[in-house]
């Protein structure tokens, strides 16, 4: 179930009309509903795992996948400073405002494109991963240091 996504899990115009398929999605590509969906007993998340993005691929695998990568794009909201066309001044959007989009393909899309020989490992997030993607908030360097400190304190408690 983890990593097997139904069509309604994706949002926006980038939905794929599939049966269940292994997939790696960015957090902003999943609907708010799917992020909090619970299992039939109502205790565990229906999609209980995330992706830390550590991959090992053979060159043969990448060569088979490469022609297919351009067919799938991820639209990523970003905060982007810009030059005002009326004043000519640099405008810095607030840190919490996403005013632009970046389009990318991800190496993990190969998992969906070529399934032969793929394997995944499930690890405890608190022991293996703390994302740093923003200057403040839940994905900041300060939050990563706090997570590492909590892990180490747990070892000696």
C-alpha cells in the first residue's frame, strides 16, 4: 500500500489515469485529504511512508529510463525574488509565499517507468532523515538540528 497511489491522490492537472502503481511524489503533489487519510481501522495513515531520496541505479537502468523521463513533469511551487517591471527594484516575497513554479523530472520517476529489479527499504524517519528545504519552519536547519538532538538524547535516556 505504501507508495501505491490511486489517481485521486494526485492533485492539479498532472493526474495520471492508472490502476495502482509504485510512485514517488513530492509532498505538494498529494492532496491534503490523502495526506491525512487513515486505514480502515482509523488508526494508521493509509500512506504511512515517505521518501528520503537515496537511490542506487545501474547505468543500464538509467539508459532504459532516460527516453521516458521527459514525459513526466513535477511542478514545484517556489519562492522567487523578481524585478518589478514598474519600479525596476528587486522584490523579495515573504518567506512563506510561493510566487513561482519550477518544472522538473526526478530520478525516482524511473521506479514508475521501469519496475524490473526495483527494491525499497523502509526505515524509521526520525533515525534516518531530516529534510532541510527552507530557512525557517519544519524543514529548516534548526528543525534538523532539533531532530538530531532528539535522536541522540533518546540513545542515552
